[in-house]
C-alpha cells in the first residue's frame, strides 16, 4: 500500500511538472530547450502511474505494457544529455539529434523481441541487455559531465542579474545530474539484490520514485529554471507594459540605508513614483535608440524622460543592483542580439555591430557579450 501511494503521488507530480513546462514554453520565444525535459517528465509520470495500477490491481494484466515502459526509459539518458546541451546553446530541433536514440531504440527493440519469443533463453538476453545499457549510460554520464563542467558549472559573469540566473542553473543542473546518477545507482543495486533473492525489483520501485518526486517538486517550486540562460533577453521580449528587469530593481525598499537628510527628502518624493519612473527608464532603454550613443549619460536620460536628474541618481543608487555602466551594457547587448537575429552580419562586420549598439571598442563589446549571453557572437548566430 505504501509503495502504491508513493508511485501515484510521483505520477501526479510528474504530470503537473509536464503541464507547467508546457505553460512556460509560451514565454520562450525562439527557444525549444524544454522539449527533452517534457519527454523526461511525461514518460516517467506515465511509467509510475501504470506501475501503481499494476501493483494496486494485479488482476489487470498489463505486465507487458509496463515492461515496454521500463525498457523505454533507456531513452531518458540521451534526453538528459540533449536537454543539458540545449540549456547551453538553445538550439532549435535538429534531425541529427535523433541519432542519439538509435542505439537505445535498437537495444530495447531487440530485448523485447527476444524476451517475448519462445525460441530464446531470456536469462542471457537480460544479462547482455543490462551490460549494454550500463555501458550506454556510462558514456552519457561522461558526456553530460564534460559539457556541464565546461559550460555550466564554471560559467562566470560580473553582471549581478546574469550571475543570479547562472547560479540558479548551476544548482539545477547539478541537482538533476546528481539525481539521475543516484537513480542509476539505485536501479543497478535493486536489480542486483532482486536477482539474488529471487523477487521482482518492482517491490523497490518506490525508492526510485522518491528521487523522481524530488525532481518534479524542484521543477514545480522553481519555474525559473525553465527559462534556461539568456533570461534577460527573453523577459525583455515578453513584456512591454510592466517592469521587465525585476531582478535588477528593488521596489520594496532601498538597497542600503538612506542616511542623509537630502536623500530622505528625495525618498519621500520618489516613493509613490518609483514604479512609473523605472517603467519609463526601461521603455526608453529598450524601445528607443538612445543607448546607441556611446556618450549617453544620466543627464541625457533625465532630459528625455523629463525626470529630475537627482531622482535618476537616487533610483540607481538605492533601487538598482547594477551600476549604470553595467545597465548600459545589458541594454546594448540586448540590441546587439536582436540585430544578429535579423541578419546584421550578412552585410556588416562584428566590429561595426559593436559601435552601432553604442560600445566604444570591439574588445569591450566582445567581453560584455560573452558575459551577458554566455556565448560569442558566432556561437549565438548558430542558433539561427
């Protein structure tokens, strides 16, 4: 009874996670990074559901279907690897990605054919299948580790807002990779014990279900992970009538204590207008060409928005986690990504792009682009 409850709860959480991922996808323009995560969550939710049904209602003979689901779970390893790859590069679907599924599909098909054929001894088939599956998993564990270690776990930036998302993705991928490794070890251990004592390994399936339950709960409670990297550009594109860079601004109160009498008076004046001011600044930043001026200063913004310069200074000092220099870089790099997507480099050089969006030198642009997007301009272009 206990194991059945665990299996059904895990299945429900899996379906909820899948629904959440589908819901979040509408905010991810030009991105399909969750397609493999959907396969992972949905397939495991279905698997635990039918395992629960099989255990709760043994009179219903669905053993062959459950076996097919168990064998099909071998497909999850390429899905994990491709999901990690898409987090980093955000590639759209490519046909050559299907090559990753040829080996597990072939292994699973041969196993099922031999298992349900009366002409073969199934013991050696199972042992051979397990050997190849373990080897297959180990290869993808190594590939997954290498790509995560190089492009996720060591990823660095000096932009505070980008750093926050980087840390979130680092923790998420470490958690997901560790969870899958734990699931693999658990399955091998359970299979070995079950084989030696002569009972079905389904008796211990609830242990793996608990690990999957943790993954599903993590997805439900932390939906920010579904955006992957390049979060700033995505939320800028998705929102035009609200505060866009919520991770940059502090609306509830000042970042630091307001001590001087002059600043306290300004605080009283600005407090009821803070959201309006910030929205105007963002609208001016992302929907005008003002930031293409390399000499743009706070005075220019104050004049253009008809906001006192002292108010602009106060907002950036007490309600913004980024310096004005870094804020300008975020705005300009966002404009650069839009131009890249529109084919700007078909007729221009990267150096021209850097000056077009407002950078005084190519080196400064190149460093800022890599820090904010996590990739070079050429790597960014590969997505399109």
